[in-house]
C-alpha cells in the first residue's frame, strides 16, 4: 500500500511517500499530483526516502508526475532517497528482477535479470 502525506508551505507542496510504489499504487500518486496542480500549487516535491518498495512501474509513475507538473506550469523536484549518509544498505524490492536498491550513501542501483 502507498501512503502519501502532503504538506503545504506557501505553495510548495511536499509529498512524502511511504510503503510501496508499484503498478497498482502508482495511479493514486498521479491523482494526488494532478489535484495539487489543479489547485494552483507552484511547486511539488516528492520525498521517496520512506518507500519500502519501488518497482520499475513506480519509477515510470514518478517520471509521469514530473511531466504532468511541467505541463501545468508547476515546478517538480525529487528529494534524495536517504537523508542519512550512514543509513544501512536496504533493498526496496526484494527478490524481484528489475529491483531498485538503495546503497549506504543513498545511491540507487537497478538490478537486472539474474537468471
């Protein structure tokens, strides 16, 4: 399940995502972003640092929401995966082909087919 917590600070909307961003949960994110843009948001930030799972379709949805914001004149930014440089390495989507993994310093690796 995807949870989106939205905060507004003078037109800058921060969407903190937690849980799973997958093919089935991605449309809920798009609806949230579209509503923010329609309501006049000047800027939208996505904070994906609390996601437990980020499937390839979830990455595509992030790209789609960026394009959606830009088409409506709303600035878009993506906050770093990890605010702590000392965070332990943790997989976002375990045991799946095309999984995304966050390394110790917040870097992202996409794991390809292994078999």
